[in-house]
C-alpha cells in the first residue's frame, strides 16, 4: 500500500479536528495503518511550541517570530512523525500543515509569500500533501462556533480582528486556485455526519485511484 499524506485546512471553527478524528477511525476500521496528528504540535517539542503560539496572553508576538515558531514545530513533526510513518507505507492525517502558514502569516499578516515558501520548504524538507481537504465555512460562523465551544478553545489567533480572518480565507481561495488538483472543497456548514460523508466519499475515490481499482 503506497503512503498517503492528507491534510485538513480551513478557517477557525470549521470542524477540522473532528473530521480528522472521524476519518482516522474510518480508515483504521478498514485496516489502514493511519496516524492522525496536528500542527502546531504532534511531538513533545511541538506541543510546547504550540502552548507559546496560541497563548492569548502573548499579544506582543510579532509576525516574524510567529512564522519561525510555527516552522520550528513543523520541522520537528515532519522529521519525527510524518516522514517515518509515510516511509512505512502508512496514511498520515494532519490537522493543518504548510498551507496554514501561507494563509495566516502570508495573506493574513501580509508577510512576503516568497520568503515564507523558502522557510516552509526548509522546515518540511520539501514534503507536500497528496490531498488537502478545505472545510469551507463563512468566517463569522466559524468564529461564532469556536466562541460557543468555550474559553478553552479560544486562542491568540482567534481574537484577531474580523478583517484578518477574512484575509486568511481569501488567501486559502488563492492557494486553491493555484493548485486545484490537490484541494477538495467541502461545505462545512452541515452536520458533522454530513461533512464526514463528503470526506469519506472523496477518500474512497482517492484510495481507489491510488490502488488502481478506480473505474
């Protein structure tokens, strides 16, 4: 079974974490060697960096420090977790990856996309996802969902102004337009079960193609 690297992206509150968990359970039940992880985090070092990055009290953090911290966590998870599992022929599901950097720090903060791509290529050792699910939801609805989930879900990035989140969403649209074959847009406004069915339907198609059984 060839390896497969699958990432989930989208605005805040779109339900990525839930859908990663559900897809991991679905794949595992069918005998696939699946690993689910997240960014930033997924390693002992990465989780410590995550705590710094998302702490609502760290309002003084400048965008340059933000991108370097995200990249440090990414370099660790790529080398320690993702690449080893892919080399064993497994499937890796990751809640956010390098596209988040381009959307949030690039389009959101206005940092130079060329510089971000160089830093990201170094941090990932050139690794890119085979398929990326984009869970599409209006920014306002996603933020409302996350706020309703409770204080424990609200982080430093969430508390930025609405215009920032709108720039991030537009950034994702630009990324999708530039590489449409990799991206799968899923309407995330429906129920958890409805979104999961859409994800599974596309995964079945991708797995069939990969295994050479597609009709």
